């Protein structure tokens, strides 16, 4: 996302969030409903490794806006690496 901020919560079960900022990447496992993961703007995220029946709750800082989304990872990386 270009401007949107989000909080991810594993309401039930577990899943991994892979985060990339154009320079570094890391994997975070969410498996507790009393903890959330804040993800700021300009972070590529990928959700994977869902346990059976897992539920992911996402809180967003703004309503859906198609113009705020990156659909192409190469375009994201180009913009993220700009000074």
C-alpha cells in the first residue's frame, strides 16, 4: 500500500506474514488473538502457512481505495528503493 496502514490479528489459529520493505524481509508468525502486527505503508506483505480454520482480522486506517494498492511487486520495489 502506498499510504494505508494496517493491523493484522490472528483471531483463531495461526498464520505467517512475510514483510518486505524493498531492502529487508522478515517473517512474523501470528498465533495469539491478544496481539496484533502493525504494518505501515510501503511494506509488501504476503500471508501464508494458515492453520486449518485460521481467521485473520485486518484493521485498516482508511476505506478501500484501488489507487493505493500495488499489484505488481517490481513496481513496488522500484518505488520503495527510491531515496
